[in-house]
């Protein structure tokens, strides 16, 4: 009979694997590898994600990794942009191919069915070998090949069937959401072997476990993995949560007690801590989802209070004044408010590069 693990035990274990209980001194690239990458739909959140996990992290540490292409920005899990170690791109991107193809079909439907994929990939490969191209430039050239097709679908199809990475400065702090692309094969090491789905599941558990197959699917974008349960879960530990859901974990991975102290932590927008499970109750109460997940797939920045997402935050600029506004989900004790302000002041100092003497932390009325 599988051992039952409680919601609070799952919470503390997740925080430990996400490096959110104690700031550590490991290198940023090792941290990115531990996390399986950082969601990077917009450039600044990965920097904040590292700041909240690492001791004395500085922005230029990640910028140097991006500009040297030791870390690359590419479509990965759930067909969304992530920053990943270049070797992880090589290992993981091939496993995600079915999810990327399904995303293409889901987004564009019939418009994606008659695309001449092989011809488009050949044209794009030649074009990108000459110079990096933006999505708009690619779209324009691809429409010359298939003038009756949807230009956005053509560009998305190329991204799906020819792995692309963005070139710096895309993905660096303050760079904006756009960027030019090259084919990933131009910078990757062909001797690095791709993972199996089982190996990727193990990497996922190291960062987000214990977890169910549905949780793994929610993070990766892969589907129909219930049909592959035996090969995926061989040699893994089995547990059950308090609802009876079957969870898997690495046998030697630590699982923490529920009373492990959890400090205040500021989590950026779109962080996979919030997105990496089908059942998010280990980090977020059901009644609070509507306060974090907004329309147009927006995911707000959150604050962990006693381990759980219990507030949202944002920085508002007016002239040269930066104000960190915090919106808790319930009234907070005075001691917690003091801790929020102290950690928030450190976050503001990081965001503003210590340059704003006019920076404030403001705790709003509960949502």
C-alpha cells in the first residue's frame, strides 16, 4: 500500500526542490538545469526567479550566459518560450516534438493542415544560415513559397519542425518580448543525445516531485502518457496524496516534513512553480486561482507566505519612483507584513539596480 503524503509535505518538498527554502550559492546555470529551465515569455521574470533562489545573484550573471549561448531562449514546454541550458535544449526539445506539433494544430486548425512543411523548413534553414531573422521577416519569405497560406501558421510551422533559438540580446533584462532567430542546429553539439520520455520524467520529478503522470503532462505539454505508465514509472517510488491520487518520486529524493519553516519568497510572473502541476493545491488554494490566472493566459507574480501563494505583486513606475504593490488574499498579521516589506525592499533594490532612492513597498487591502 502506497504511503500517503500530505498537502503540506508536498508543499515543503516542492519548495526544497525549487530552491525556495534557503537561498543557495550554486551557479546560475546549475540552478537553471535543476529547475529544467525558466519560463521566459517575457525577459525579466527569469532574472527575478534566480534572484529569489540564489544568494547574491546579479543580473549580469544571467545576461552573460545568454549572450554566450550557454543558455538559450526557445519554444519548449507547452510550446512556450523558456530559458534552458543549451545542453538541455538538445536533450529535451526532441522529446517535446509531439506536444509542439499538437500546439500547431490546436492554434491554427485547418490552416496548418496543408502547409508544405518540408519545403518551408528547407527555405527557412537556408535563410537563417545567412543571418538571424525575426518572425516577421520569416513570415514574409515563407509567404513567397506558400502565398495562399496563413503567414502566422507558416512561421509557427517552421518553429515547430525546425527547432529555433533566439539570438541575444533577446531574452536579456529589459530587452522586450521580440527577437531574431537562428536554427538551433547552428550552435548545438550534435554528439549530445536526446532524452527518452522516461529520462525527462525523472528530471521533472527532481524539480517538481512527487507528482502524477497528469502533473508531468501539464508541465511538459505531452499527452496520452497514461498508456506508457509502466516504462515511465519503473523503479520509481509510489505515494498517494490525501485525495488518493497516485504520485511517483525518485526513490532517493528527500521529502520534507510539513513543519519545515518556509520564508517569504517573491515569485515572478509565469514561474513554473505555479504552472508545473495539474493539481496545483500543493502551492495554491483552489479559491485563489482566479486571483492569479487571468484572461489571455496571463499568470501574475505571486508571494509565498508560509509556503503557499497568498498574494500577488507588481512594480509600478511613476516618473522615477518605483512602488512595489502587494495584494494579499487575506488579512496578514503584523509580523508577516514586516517580513513582506523587508524582502520587498531587497527585491526593489535588485530590480532598480540600487539606483532609485525613491522606492516604496505598499501592502494593499486584501483581494
